[in-house]
């Protein structure tokens, strides 16, 4: 397996806040990585940084993608990669599609931009893509507007546009969060099938560990802008090492109750406070000790696993 | 759609009726009248005035005059000018092309410039470009059109002598160049206020739109900046902008009236002012109705255009 993406010390600053704080990970060709963490931990920011879609942010580190550093490319080079080799789909398919443009045209426009297809070729190919992503009556749907379609259908359209140029990597940012449970399963199944069929690598972003089970090869767990644990999916579920992962998996009842309330109130301050005093999860961690005042690094523990904790489970 | 248009036209008819009642009433309530001037003339006797009043039908009660006017207007007899005695319809209708030329060219210019400036300011928001265009726009909006008109005449006609001070063409020289040089100043003056409005409106619409998810999607697809800003951004802004165009029509008509007066532009506005001076009731009413019809139909056209642009809007009910 060759490495497709090698992210090193990716840091994203909005003014003084570090939304992403030095994360590193690699991804092989065709591999699927789950990026998991609660709301506000920097998952979307990391993905948008790789896409070069963040404005008013300061980026540091490097992200080598097929030999080029995504963070160092100029806008014109980046534009030729975006939507072609590196594609992204978003959380809310209803708002991610342009409300006044026919969905078929929204897919065809990718082909016309990157492959220089003419209108007829692009429409014919869009029809193929609609079939591929399982849209019923694709000939009719090509001419539909987003408001005439369900959320699941809209997400299929987004996926069709994303895979139009057979990208090597698809960033899927909470692609099923806005959808019904049954539709969620269908969309996840579709993504898995497509990534297998085309050997397309994928980063599946979610706050729900349940989603990554059976979907991904590996999982990276983020907390407050950092990766706190990374492991093969099966191993992570079998034996989570970081107390936060343990909490996410719901195996510690104590973390259930005040969980959301805590998160809602802390976000901004948690990072600056943690900057001074070591492990960011310590204030909410049952295992915290004096050692946790020093920030733990993400240390490999063998078998493709790594954890950033002084007291791993 | 057809039912919608029919219903809207029905509404328009009621509206125009209201406009005519109010216009007619105001005209007759105003002190003085078409014959006021003659009462000061010692050679005109009281009998003469009575005779003329009777001739024009001004001795009848106002409501009788109104009903007669409505009947005449609807059957195509718009009456005769009190001054000169010409039939009103051709007097008014022959002025329409000049007014349309001025309003149309100003509107197109204002649209092009206002939208371009608005997009520019939105993309560069909170920079010098944004503040600069905002200041100029506020200036243009807060100073009256006639002031800009007089300033333009002073600078470009009087001091520099580059352009004519008024009129639509040099008598005896109707060449295209001549007409364009005459059009330039009034067009720019009328376009100024409209451009200022359009630029501010486009800016706020675009700032809102540029934060939308579908713009991020467009960029994620690798589309170029023009495609993103115009193909996706401006396209979404068309709905509020076309709505604004409809709402702006009265402003355009009012602005054209002032501009025509300042530049002696021989359109309906100039005719209106002189008819107002003369209390030429039939001419005033005809201009009022043509102007109101223009605004009402323009609004209807804007609403239909919005429905054509935005597939989510259905024109099935009123
Ligand atoms: N444009 C921005 N300007 C300033 N701060 C931002 C900006 N975008 C994101 N942030 C901050 O960065 C942090 C990470 O946000 P991000 O959207 O990446 O989180 P997330 O993990 O994707 O969360 P969610 O599950 O809600 O999508 C948050 O604290 C957020 O407030
Ligand atoms: Mg997010």
C-alpha cells in the first residue's frame, strides 16, 4: 500500500484560537479513516483546511497528497485538484446544493470544469452517475431542483458530483447526520461500495462512533483540536485506550449525564485553559492525576495504535 | 400562472382606478386652476371666463367631470389640452420614447455598475474598497438628483464645455453621436442614485449568499471564482435584486421627472411639469395614468420574472 495522504502537524488558527492543534495522520490509497469527536473539536476545520477552503485562517504544518503539499499550493493549482482528485461532501445536503440550479447541471458542471466535457457529454455522464449512486428515475431527476427531492436523494446527488471525476480521496463531513436512520444506513452503504469499487480513499467525519463501525479501516479520535487516539477500527472498539474514547463508546455510565451540558458551556475556554495546563481532557477525566498537567504526546503503542494519555485504559 | 396574471391585472385595474380618483381630486382641490391666470388680465371679462369654463366643462360638479373623464379615457378619448387644444393622447404618447430612452439607458447602466460594485464590495468586505464604495453611495443617496444635475451641467457643459447642457439633440443635427452626447449627462445623473441603491443592495445580498453552504460546495467542486461569484452567487441574488427592480420603479419615474426637468429632456416628465404649471388637467391625468400603468406593469413583470428564476415560487394563488 502506498501512502496517499500524509498530514503532519496540521494547525489551524482563527485569530488566537487554535481550532486544530497539530494533528498528524496518514492515509493509504483506498483506505478509509474515521475522524471522530464531539461537536466543535475541529473535524470540519481540518477537512476544510485540506480542501483549501478556509478563509481568514492561518494554516501551519504540511499535508502531502500524492506528492504535493496541499497547504502550500497556490489557488489555481488547488482549484484543479478540488473536485477532481480531492472531493468533499457535507453534512446538510438540503443546503449544500444550489436551490435554483437543476441537480443534473450541478453534477454536470464538475465534469465540464475538470474534464472539459461539452454539455451533451456532461449530461450523459451525469445520468450514469445518477444511476451509480442509486437515484431512481435518473432521467427525470436530472432536471429536478433540490427542493423537489428528499434529503437522502440530495445527498446522493452530492455524492454523484463528488465522485464525478473519480477522486482519489473523498472527505465526507458528517454525510448522514441530517438524515433519517434508515436513509443513513443506505448512504453509508453507498459510500462504502463506491470506495471499494473505485479504490477511493475516504475520510469519514462523524461525532457518532456507531457510524464508523463496519465502515472504516482505522479511526482517529479528536478532542479539542488534537488527535487523542488512533487505532484500527476493530481494535478501538474492542479495547479503547483513551478515557475520552471510552466515554464516547458509552462504556462509562458516569460520563453520560452531564456530558452535553459540559460541552455546550466550555468550548472556547477549554482550549486556552488547557494550553497552559496539559491534557485538555483532564478536567473531565476520572483518571486525571498530577501527571496530566503535562500535555501527553500521541505515542505509538504497537499494532498500528497510538494514544495520547498518561493513564490509558 | 395564467390565473395569477389575470388576478394581478384585476388588482392593477382597481389600483389604477384609485390612482385616478386621488389624482383627479388633488388636482381639483389645489388652489387656482387653469383659468386663474386670466382673472388677473383686465382685458378678459368675467363672462369670457364663464364661457371658457363651460367650454371645458369646468362648471360642472367635480364628480360629473370625473365620470366623464373616466368614460372618455376608457373609450380612447383622452380629451384636449387646455392649451393649444391638441388631442391629449398624441401629446403624451409622443413623449414616451424620449422618457423610455432616458430611463432604460440609466436603468441598464445602474444595473451593470451597481451589481458589479456590490459584488466587489461584498468580496472585499470590511476593506478600503467596501468603505469607499459605501461612502460614495451614501453621498449619492443623500444629495438630491437635481443638485447632481445642476453640478454636472455646471462642470461639463459650462466650465469644460464638453457636453451640451440640455435637450435631446442639436436642432438640425440628429446624428447618433449628437444624440448620445445629449443623453450622456442626464443618463449618468439619473443612474447615480440607482447605482448607489443597487450597489448597497447587491452587497448585502451577496454577503449573505457567500456564507451559504452551496457556495462552499461550488468552491469544493473546483469552480473558478467568476463561476462561483456569478454563476452561483449572483444567480441566487437575482431573486432579491429583481424584486428590488420592481419596487424601485416609482423612484425611477420620480428621478426621471426631475432629471428631464433639469436637462430640458423632452420626455413625459418635462411635459408633466409644464402641464402642472398650466393646470392642464387632461394632460396631467393622462401622464399620471401612463406613469401608474408603467409602474404597475413593471411590478407584475418583476414578480413573474422572480417566479421564473426561482422554481420554489409558484404563482398559483394571489
Ligand atoms: N471561521 C471560523 N472562525 C472562527 N472560529 C471558527 C471558524 N470555524 C470554526 N471555528 C471554531 O473552530 C472550532 C472547530 O470547529 P469545527 O467546525 O471544525 O468543529 P467540528 O468538529 O466540525 O464540529 P461539528 O461536529 O459541530 O461539525 C470551533 O470551536 C469553532 O467555533
Ligand atoms: Mg463539523
